[in-house]
C-alpha cells in the first residue's frame, strides 16, 4: 500500500481515530538523538533573558558550524 493510499484511507477516519493513528506513528519513531529536558530549556531561557549568553542568528550558527573539523 502506498503512502497516498494510506492517507486517502486515513482521511475517512474520525478525528479521534486520526489522532490515535498520529500518536501511534509518532510514538513508533522513538526518542530523538538530541533529547533536551525542560530544566535545560528553562535554564537557557534564563541565561538569554539575564544577558549571560549572547543570542546568535541561524546564519551565524551555520557559519560557525562550517569551521568545525569534519570527522
């Protein structure tokens, strides 16, 4: 069965059934390789707000990553 066929079939589901399908598929993906705790997020927000760290743009991040040695 193709992705298109699966999507067409899923569109016939009720909202609740689609939600259950979505939750099941997401759960099957497992955890990400870069799990970040709520505590770490809160700490980083605090550091940003109190000025102890400097924010950079996405372009600045990418430019900096380009300088890292390739492994």
